[in-house]
C-alpha cells in the first residue's frame, strides 16, 4: 500500500511539474500546446504489456528516450520554444499508461478535480455574500445620513421657534416706544437675515456632506464590483484550464481502453479460427480412420478393394504398354 501510494504521488508530481514546465516554456510565443498532446513525428508507440506468470518478476525495460528537437531559433521567436517540458509531459503520460497504478492515478486526479470544483463554487458563494454585505452597508450609510439630516432640520426648527418666541416677547415690551420698536424691528430684521444666511449655509454643508458620503459609498461599491468581476474572470479561466486538462486525460484514457479492447478482439478471433481449423482437421481424419477401420474389419470389402486396386493397376499397365 505504501509503495502504491508513493508511485501515485510520484506520477502526480511528474504530471504537475510537466504541466507547469510547459506553461513556462510557451509563455514567450503566441502558441500554446497542451502538455498531454504530442506530434505524430516525435511520439513513440507504447509497447503492449506482456503477460507474465504470477511468480515471475521480470523488470520492464525503461521507455526509449524521445528524439530531442534541435533549437536553431532564439527564445523571442515563435519557433524557438523549449521542447524539454513537453517531452517530460509526454514521458509522464506514457509512464501513467504503462503503470499498474494507472486506474488509481486517474481516480486521484478525478477526486482532485472534484475538490477544486467545490472550492471554486465556495469562492463564488463567498463573493456573492460579500456583494450582498456591501449592498447592506451602503443602505445603512444612506439611512444614517438621512437620519442625521432629519435631526439637523428638527434642531433648526426648534431654534427658529425659540427665536420667534423671543422676538415676540421683545416686540411686546418694545411697543411702548416707537423709537425702541423701530430699533428692535431693525435689529430683528438684521438678526433674521443673519439667521437665514446661517440656515442656508447649514443646509448647503449638510447637502455637501450627504453628497460626499453618497460618492464615497458609490466608489466603494464600484471598487467592490470591479474586484468581484476580476475574481470571477479568474475563476472562469481556472475552470477552463482544469476542464481542458480533465478532457485531455479522459481522451488518453479512452484511447488506452480502445487499444485494449481491439487487442482482446484480435486474440479472440485468432483463437476462434484456430479452433475451427483444428476441428475440421480432426473431423477429416476421423472419417478417413473410420473408413480404413471398416475396410480392414470386413473381409468382403477388403477383397473388393484389393481387386479394384489390382484391376486399376492392370488397366494402367495395359494402357501404357
């Protein structure tokens, strides 16, 4: 069990290193090759597994090294890629297909893919929750600003009511003298004008604070939305990459299964043809043996056969001479 686990871990490490190596090798050029696809000129045929007895432990020869491609171009051109990472990926794939732990490797890869998909779904749900939380925070800020504005307006109205009461009392006291009344009226007008200017200023400041809070909230929401879009695009790119890797692995596995099925069909067809010819030969010899046995055991048939052969020989001799 420990040896199989180590084998599976080694194969997975080889696949990962090959895949990362290929990504680095082709980042300079416009081409992008899959680590699991090989060209028809550089690919080597995988020999069919030889059947061995349970007791025999014949070591399998290592797979032949693929021919290295000569790099006559610089790395800045589209043709100057490094084929070593691609060769490592093809070699790792051949080791998986010829290994006795291939099925377990594919199962582990499938489980890792399912785990990755679950993590991506969890991240998407987390992003949606963050977006909902941002919307709730924006509504709370707007509500707080409206509440503050209502409190300020109520305070201003209360101050205006107190001021009007004070002016009414002063007006009643100043009715005795016209000069005092006029001076008080002028002072009241001045004070009213000042209060109106102060009220307008307070309303403008309140509007400016509310607008600034609204802009800050909108900028925060836009930043959160842009971050969410970037993370969503990253998730989609990761999903496409994982899906392409899984499809390549599935195609390789299907090709191996098809090759095994064709090999078994050819073996079964050859065995059926051999058994048919053996049965026909046995039937022919059985008929010949049965006829000879009948002639040798029956004297009348033996005499007739001997006479017929003698007459045939005499006729041939007479005809020739």
